[in-house]
C-alpha cells in the first residue's frame, strides 16, 4: 500500500514540475516574440535611415525588412 501511495505522490510531483515548465516556456516564448518584434522594428528604422545616406553616396542599400525566414 505504501508503494502505491509513493508512486502516486511521485506522479503528482512530476505533474507539478511539468506545469511549472510549461508556464515558464510560455513566458519565455512571449519574451522571444517581443524581442523579435523590437529587432524587426530596429532593422526597419536602420534601413529607413540608411536609405537616404546611401543615395547621397551612391551605394546600394538592401532592404532587410523584405526578407522572410
């Protein structure tokens, strides 16, 4: 009887840890999404700022926002 109780307790502990991992992964995914959006915005701003400067110097500027991964 004690073995069954310990087995059930072990499964319950594993379930708690699995739930904690799940919530942390969801939180991390949200942070990655936010950082990705900020990087995309910064790349767009940099490209917009570099365009006129490149036109003045005669250099070609590649549009970094048109590439998809």
